[in-house]
C-alpha cells in the first residue's frame, strides 16, 4: 500500500500509520523542556515578496475594473463595459472571466462574426 502511495505521490493512511507516527516522533510529550521551547518560539511569518504584493494589487485592480464593467453592462453602456473588461484583462491575464465578459458584450451588441463570413 505504501509503495502505491509513493508511486502516485499520495499519502495513504492506514490504521497502523497512526501508531507508527506517534512512536517515531523524536520529541517526547513528557519532556517539559522541549514543550516550552516549541511554545515560546513563535514561527516567523513568511515575508511576502514584492512581486507577490504587486501581483495581488494588480488582481485587486482588475477585479474593480470587472465590477465597473459589470455595472456598465447592466446599464447597456457597452463601449464603457468593453473598456473596463479590456483594462482588467491587461492587469490580470490569468483570469479568463474578463475575456468571456467582453465576449458577452460583443455578443449583446451583435458584433459577432459567423464562421462562414469571416
């Protein structure tokens, strides 16, 4: 069973695994020194890289553009909605919803080219 788990890169737990994990621990639960050391030293929070912050900010801005596009779409202001969806797509090209929303606006406008005509 363990070999299959290794081949599939999946951890498979069996009732025997729980006992083996408890017996294999290096730190004894009765050792007060090791408990106090682990409790007194909080784990340092990982610092978020500048690139990750920038990516998060861009995704937030893109979401705001999408919401503005949705509001314009509801008002039937299609040109403004297309502009907002395009800006959102430029900010975050990983989220396909901006592209599909823009396509929906073009469909609503009737600016869809059939395959036979293109």
